[in-house]
């Protein structure tokens, strides 16, 4: 299989809350990996469909404000009964925010 990623994906395990931009409905899950290329993966109990636009608030354990990001669901797969893995592409990369996430994982 061709590896198309330019940036390394880092394993994390952080809570995330999200809001559907079209309906303002809310949900939550966990970010389990993240990339400087603007991608991440959420594990959630709610199935999100490709093309769904989200506003996300990622809780980082550094006693600062959550990392805010907008993005779009690019894929969804069943992980276990009522548990989904959701691939997200961020609208723009917040390198300082990604740096905060990675620094928090070292502690």
C-alpha cells in the first residue's frame, strides 16, 4: 500500500468536544492521533459521515485554553459495536497548537 502521508502521525489520547457546523448539534470523543499535516482521528460513539463539517475543542492537559480547530470528516469506520473511528482533515494547521499537544504527551 502506498503511504501518502507527508507528516508523521503522533499517537495521543485526549478528550475532544465537537459541534456540527450545519446544525450546532454537539458530540464528544477522544483524539487518538494527530498530524502536523492537518489530520486527526476521533473515536466516538456517534457515527459521523464524510463531508460533515465540525468545530472541535481539544482539551490539552497544559492548564491553558482548549485547542480550537475546524475540519471535515473524510472517512468513518466501525471500530467495535457502537464505537467509530473518524478521520478528520483540519481546515488549517495550527502548528503551535500541535506543538502544545505533543509537549503535553511527554509528561
